[in-house]
C-alpha cells in the first residue's frame, strides 16, 4: 500500500503515514539517541530496551550470583540451540536446523567445509566454488583460506550476475561443487532470486549456500521453499542483537544427518561432559557448534530476536519497500541537480532494505550528513548507504533525512575541512 | 612463606593468615555471593565489580547512544589487539604477538593450522601431531577435525607423561610436526615443565603449542623464556573475563611474519575496509583475527585482565601454592578415614592452582558439598575438583571448605536421594 511513494509528497503526509503505520509501536521498544535519524541499522541495529534488562540480569544475577551453576540453572548451555531455533523460524528453516554461534566468517568455513565434504564423498572431482565478485569480502576471504589450506585442487571462481553465473555453471560442468552467494548485497542492496538461483545451482550438481547477513529480519526468507542446502548470517544488523553478537548457521534437514564440519569442538560433541577421547558429533544442528560461547553477548541478543518473531513479516516487507521507495523518489526529485547515481535496484523484487547512491564526494558527503544528524554509512568506492529498519524508522524520518541530504549538497556543507579528512566516516 | 601448611592448624591461624595476606585487598574487587566458598574459579571466574560497570557503559552509552560510531569513537575495533596485548604481557609473550578473539577451540585450529603450514613448507613429511590422552577433550577434537578435513596423511598420537612423550618423539623421528599440550591439566592439576618439554619438542624438529586455559592468571608463564611457538587459552577462568569471554592466541615473534592461519576472515585482513577482492593478511598477530567479535563480552572481560595486570605474580603463585598445599594437608589429616585419593601432584613445581581428589561417590559428594555452600565441581570419572583463585579465596575459606567436606563425608550427607540423582552437578 505505501510503496507508492508519490502519495507522500509533504512532511505532513509522512507524519500521517507514521500515525497509520501498523508497525509504529515497535519504535518504543528501542532506545535511540535524541535528534538522530538512524539509517545504519543494516550495519549495527539499535538497542532494544529488553536487551538492556537481559544484559543486567545475566551480569548481576546469573554470572555474579549463580556463577558456575548458571550453565544449567540459567540454561546457558541451551542458548545456541534455543536462539538458533528462533532464528531458524525467521528464515523458513523448519525445525532444529539452526544454531546461534561464533561469527559469520567462522560459520562460512563450517558450511563450506560440510558442503565440500559431501561433494568429496559423492563427486570427488567437483572442486569449483562459485561466488560473486561483489560479495562481502569476508565470505571470499574464508573461501580463499580454505582453498589454500586444503591445497588439493579446489578453486574459487567469481561471477557478477545471473547471466555470468549461468555461464560459469555451464563452463564448470561436472566440476561445480558449491555456489555461495549473499542474498542481499551489502553495498548495492541488490537481492538475488533465492529460489531460482538455488534451482540453477542444483541443476548443475552444486550445493547452494546463502549468506543472509542483510536479509534476516529485513526481507522474507524461506530456505525450505528455496530448497537451499546451507545458510549463514549475522544477528547484529536487522535482528538488533548487539555489536558483534553471535552469528548463525543453518543446515537443511536433507543434509543434517550426514553433514560434518571441520571445526569439531567440544560444544558440538554428542556428550561433551563425558570428556571422552574421540569426537562424536551431536545430533542435529548442535554438531555445528564448536567452543564455549560469549554468554553475555549471546543471551543479550535474544531480546532482538524475540522482537523479530513478533513482527508480521508481510507488514515488515511492505513498510521496508515503502521506505526505500520513498527515499529513492524524494532524493531523485529533490536532489536532482546533484551527481547522485542510484546503485540499488528500482525493481522492488530485487531490493533488500537499504538504498545506496554513488556520489563523487561520497565520503565527505556522508561525514557532513552525520554531522546533520542523519547516520548512514560509507562504503568504498564513493557509496553512500542508507539502511531502513522498519521497526524503528518512519516515513517522517525519511523526509527529514532527504532534507538534510539536500542541505548538505545544496549548501555544499561537505566542503568543510573537517569532512574532507579521510579516515573513519563515523 | 605460607606454603608450609602445618603452620595453619586452626581456623584462627587461617584468619590471621588472611589478615596478613598481601593480596587480600583484591577480594573486594569482586562480587561474590553471600555464604558461599567459591572454589570453581578455574571453571568460571567471579564477577569483577569493574566488569559490571564496563558492561553497563558498553550497553547504554556505546551501543545505545553512540551506535555505529562506537567502532571508532569507542575503539571497538582495537579491542582484540589492545586486550590481546595485555594478555601477552601476562604470559611472557613480549610485544604484539597476542590477540583476544574467538574461542579456545577455534584458536587451536588457527595455531595448529599455522604450525602445520610452516612444517608443510619446510618439512613436508612431518605429519604427526602429538598430544596428551588426558588433554582437555576439545583440543583433541579440533585436531581430529583438522586431520579428517585435510585428509592428507596427518595423524594424531597420544602420550601420557614425559617418558611416553620422549618415546613417541623417538618413534616419530622425522615425522613429528607438532607437540600440543595443556600446561596445567584440567582434571588433575598437573603442570608440565614448559621449558623442558618445549626443548624436547624442538630437538625432535616439532613445533610446540601450549594451551594455557588453566595457567593464565594462575601460575607463572613465560612463553618467551620457554621458546614456545604458539599458545592459546581462555579468559573466563583465572582471568575472570566472564562466561564464555573471548579466548586468546599467541604467536611467537620468530613465526609472526611468516605464520598464516586458515580462518582468514576480514578482521585479519590488512585493510578490512578497502573491501578488496583477495585476502592480504594484517601485520602482526592481527592476522589471527577472523570475524566480528562479540563486543559486549569482549569489552567487559577487559576488567578482569586489568586486575590480573596489577597483581604481583610471585605473590600470586606463592598464595596459590599455600592454599592448595593447605587444602591437601587439611583434607588428608581431617578426612583420613574416607576413601579419597589425591590425583594432583604433591610436588609444588608440578601443580597448577586447583586440587582434585577421587572418591567412589564423587558425584553425590560434590552435590552435597555444594548444598553446604562449598562450590567446587565434578569431572568424570569420580573426580572432585577444587579451584583456588588467590584473588578472592582465603585461608579461612580453605578451612571452612574442608570442614564442610568433612561433614558431608562423616555424616554421609551425600547419601540423601537428591544428591544421588545423576545429571548436572551444579
């Protein structure tokens, strides 16, 4: 309904849209700084009030008072599977295939390791791993590290779009082992067709791994419907888990019994407290656990996940598209005189929940914009990135952000010496 | 001075020893539950007051108010190297070879991966990894996972003591690649001679990895003097970092330039924010980082490390030995009628900071003892384990713990049905 941006052509209309927003109530569940339009929830989500309460409880009562007893009494041991189960529900993962643990990078290694091992057993000649050149770099770095470490003829090949993926799959033929893509691109906000791409990978005999860092909590994901094989992702963006909160890894039920991952630590053992010599993997997704988890970060992050579980996901997607479409429309209408290039798809079906524009002075522009109270971020090269978390960003925020953006460009505020100095943007 | 336990043969003498204890002031820096003698700091250290303050600051101000800007403004990015530097200082690691990150298990994989890679380049036939049968299981599980994943002729062989290590090194000959031992055994409390063992490993052409989980913050460690190659360890035991707080990995300066580890994520990249295609390792120990760290847990743990840095390490060791020797002496004198078997070395030079006794009903005995307010823990098989953190355990605590232990055994409190039920001990 709201994704017709032409309906919101005044600030009053935006305020009215906020008043009618079925998700408006969620904003009060977050603590946001005064006087700031926060458009960087795609990098670090805001603090849920309930997370603050939970952190204090873990700190003072569970660690401080119950001490070692908390592993059982306060269910610390269960946190990775319990929270993982909740994340699994958010991404259409079905029952029991997901654990919350470690980092996205580490989980890439586990999922890729498990996928390559399945291929090694069934099709030992399949040694090509396909990913996207514009993938978030750590995904590629982890593949590189694994390829070099295995030193056994594995190879990473990079594609750019659906057409070059099709070409590469055709060229790889019976060598294609794994396709690993990030569902929503971190820079452009472009979203792959998960179901269609997974089908193509499978037709070529490859297993499919999806990175959901910019998807979970932001766009509809149904791994089961897409017939995906593995997925990984972070929780500190749209799931508002807190800075560096543990990531997740999901294994399709079709692989769960068989899958084995290389980081076989004691938390993934069937009976960790037998202290037995000889690794025996746990049942289910728990075998994708490895070492002792950072409980303070892990327990605190559950508050953000619990909010995400209460949100109507159709309403969330609808509002996300309305916000991003409104932002694109207002920027293009009101900032038309400036050298801005939209790099996010106009096609809503191919768009995540953030919008990026290139500007030749992107770095200084973003610094100036932050000084005006609009917090987005900057990614090389020249990319201004604006994330719209529908839980706490409203239509009037979009209006105000565009007005600040216009001031920064019209009045050339970005020319101020303090914004010209390179370094960190925030 | 205090390690002559015969001097403390009354509770009053223990109270007097506490009053004269140069480390007594540290106890007030921790929040400990009322009415409990906490002898499990070797499993989960107590909560430093400063950690609580730091956690609230990170939560409310850094995450809640400064949001994404905290990565730079509040130095989140620097936490792994800054805190790692402090830990390096505690373990005689010299400058810059240590980072605080991930879990002990993951860091085993990195250190072992780096060591095997060095050997692969210099001595490709060295494929034998030697560890101890009684090692903490996750260390062995991680080796197993790596050996299976590499699928390239690597082999794990297990030894029991110095003699069988010597035999195995002789038998392995030019095949020995790595010796990986845990400095202080998690169950028995036995401590290896770090310098002597490292020399033997090197004489056999193997690289030496030390696991310091039960050493860091508890016993003197000088990795440089021992000429060790790599070390790993956790921070949530004697360093009081909090439940599951990030672990550490140390790389000897002699390997730092050359070492490459397989988990090559973006935090270990030379310029992570260039978002460049192609992994280029950072300078120094930072290349042993991988993914985004759990900031709430990581920042909070620094408080415990800072306390450890202020402690006189000779005084710490002296008190640790006095406490463990006193405990052994009192148990053997006052509980002589009971079937208790000391499995911790009497020789102080071979003892860490905990003491373990076997008892045929160990599980029920520990449950009963915890009900009496003395929190130790239980490890299969039949082992009652008592950890003595000199920062917050005193001589009168030892006396009281032994008295409770005596009550549990003399009055057979452990026979109560609620203590007979198997399951978690705490």
